[in-house]
């Protein structure tokens, strides 16, 4: 009987996977037409809202042809940034229920991570936001199951965390988009539809203390290790942090599994009750995990994931952009297991799905889902073709619709969403790598934001990542490891100079660190930086080595200020005085570059 039911479930899910892929293939084939209709739907649903009336007046859009409406909209409504919507969103937060941005009721606001610009932003969150999240998760799971089939009813070890929620003056719930999603009905539906269930109960996900949640995720993931089909987190950073924590706490976890108990470090009564309902004493499993961990310690925890979760098929997370520096450590833990990059989205909207899960994260592309938002693309061109320059040295052309993008061209993304953002400049730079039927496949390049500048120099997050990659190559020869990094443009004294902060695991000779500092300075190839260094209008780069645990203090600083672990990204450049205070207090060694002496 059980086998018959299982076979029936398998057939139902195979049919569902086939249906949702068929749907996406269909809308991709006619992506340009679908986009025109998507814009029409957005404008009809939000007809008469204050923001649109400002530009469209009382034009009766319902009688207009969809193509004419698209042309009118893009010629009359201006490009906008978050600052243009901020007064409207603030009024909504304060309790204004009038249709200022959307005709749909906005009862919830999402918080952006705040790690890119140092400030969290309010973004409208509606039922549509949760529904598109469910839809992209199901679609991505269907494509993954073609390459990496998993058992129905299997478990996912998910390092997911709900942040704290609070109410605005007007009574709206505020939290991160992931917090809203994990609390939604759609999150439960996703597990039922994909027949894959997270190891941890809701009480662990929503504990509000990421350290306690991480410990319980690991404990339950190991207790159910034979059932785990894949390992997942929102961002690669969360997973790396969790496994670094496991290196320290594995003996306590083994003891909890052996005795069916829970460490006193878990202080939340609700979490304790929920976890203790699941685990029971299992001395045999505890002994097996202990033996594996003793073996793993001798290999510096290389291949930890397949060793402890033998049935896991892959590791799944967002691994592009600011997550790329964690790939090396994640591969160390994953061994031969494939790393599969999760899909492309932002707090404002989901954008694209990974239809080629077998590709390594460095080569991943995201096929735009043309029903989720209306997308425009601002072409970006370099001023000087013969030199490597920063993104903000690029010249913009007029935005083009999805149907007119070209392979090999870089663009800045512009969104018009169902939730009330119109021609919103997202700030992401992407390159069109090809097409999936008729919809573009995007490679994420970087955030369109200048992060390091002192004089005429301009260096982006991507520039910094490449520099740190080169500068840290000497570390690997010593057996040491770069744990994390950030930077700061110090203009308090003239001439201003770059400061790069490194946290290192392992012992490194000071002579080697001095060479690393010199290599970092010499690796910035931006023409403005090189000229400024040669003329001493920018001073020598400074490399600061911080004590172990410094970047955990930075994480705690952000969590304490309302960020969620699920959305945390280490800021790659900061002028935040609170962060700089932590970094400078924790600095144990300083080196000055001699690259231009």
C-alpha cells in the first residue's frame, strides 16, 4: 500500500514538474509579447494610483492597445530611484491607506539587507510577492530535478533564518522579504508541492537568534542525515558560517544526539520544546558522526558535507556577486558535490531562474521570467575601450524593452512591479549571455555603485574582489586562509588612501603579509587610481589584519540593528562609523604598501 501511494506521489510530482516547465517554456518563447501584456496588467490593476496619475493624468488606459500603452508609459513616466518612492512608502508606513502606489492593500513592508548602501530601505510586500517566490522556487526545483533527481519526501538541510519583525506607526508589519516568506502559507505549500521538507520546525527558523538557530539546524540535519537530499541556504555566506560553527561545536552536537538532549546554549523555551519533540537518543548515530568528525579534523574538514550527509545530491544557494568570495571555502566543505547557484532576485522583485543547474556558479545565467515584472534595460557603454574602468565611467543609452536586448551587451536593470514601483532603477549591472527561447539569459556583473574612491579613481565591488583574489594568493602558499574582508576609503587625512581589512585563519609571516599588501596596491588597474598613486595624490594602500571573530562581530552589529541572517552580506566597502570602530579596535597588525615607492 505504502509503495503504491509513493508511486502515485512520484507520478503526480513528475506531472507537475512537466507542467510548470511547459508553462515557462511557453512564456519564454513569446517573452516580448508576454512583457507587453504584463505591463498592461500592472497598469490596469493599479489604475488611478496617485503616483501614476502624476504622469498619466486621467488617460483611459483600458481602451488602449497594449503596445500603444507600453510606448506611452515608457515615454511619459520617468526613470526613478528608491528616493523618488520614499515619501509615498513613508506615508503608507505611517498609516495612509489611500492608493498612492498600489490599488492592492499594502499591509507589509520588506526591508532590504542594507549592506550595499549601509541603510535598510522599505519596499512594498504584497501577496503577489509571496506567490512569485513560491512560483520561482517550484520552477527552479523542477529544472534541478531533471539533473539531480531526489527522493520524494526527502529532507532539506536549510540554513534559513527569520529576522525580527516590528510595526510601523501605521501598524504595518516590517521585516525582511525572507522573514515574510518563511511565515507565509506559500512556504508550507512549496514543501508539499516539491515533496521536500526542511529538517527544522518553524520555531527554529523564527527563533530570532541566528546562533541558536544554526546549532539546531546542524543538530536536526545530522539527526535526520540519512534523509537529507540536499543542503541549502539563502546566501552562501550563511552556510559557510554554519559549518565554521560546526567545527567548534561538533562534540556538543554529538552528545545531544547520543543522549537525545539539547545543549544549554539553546535558551529559547519554544525552540527547546520543538527540537526535543524530534530528537531521541541515538548512541549508534552519535558514534558514527564522532568517528567521521575525528577523521575530518585531520583533513581540515575537507569534504565535510558528503561525509556527514552521504545521500546529499548537491549544495544550493545564491553564489554570485558578493557571495563569490565564499565559493572556495564552500567547495572545500562540499568536496565533489556539485554547487548549484540559486535564482536571481531582489527585495523588489524576482528576476530570473537558473535553467542550467549543472553549470558551475561562475558560469551561471538566469533566464528572465517575463510574467513577474515589466523589465527594461539601460545599455551601458565604456568611455574608453582600451582600458579597464569602473562601472560609473560608463555612458548610458535610452532604456530598451526585453525584446530588444543584445547578446554581449551590459545593461542596468529597471523594474516596474505589481507592488507599486514604476521604472525603478535596481542598480544591478547584468550582461546578456544568450537566450532561453525568447527570454534573455543574464549574467550578474555587479552592483552599479562606486564603492572605493578618493580622487579621480573609481573601483567597484567586482574590482575589489579581483584585487583581493590576487593579493591573497600568497596566503594559500602558507596554508593560511582568508576568512573575510572589507575596505574603506580613508580621506580623513590627505592624501587619502585605501584601507583593506583582512581576517585570516592560520599563522602568516609578516614579510608575506607585507608582500600581500604590495600586491593588493599594484592590482588596482583603474586608470584614475594608477595615475593618482604615481603622482602621490592617493597615498599607499594600508592592509589591516583583524583578530579572529571580527567579522562575526560585524554580523552581530547588523543583526542587532534589524538585519536578518538570511539576507546578510558582508559590506565590501564601508564608511559606517560603527563598523569602522569595530574594525579598528580589532586591528592587530598594519602594513603599508611599497608598490609605488
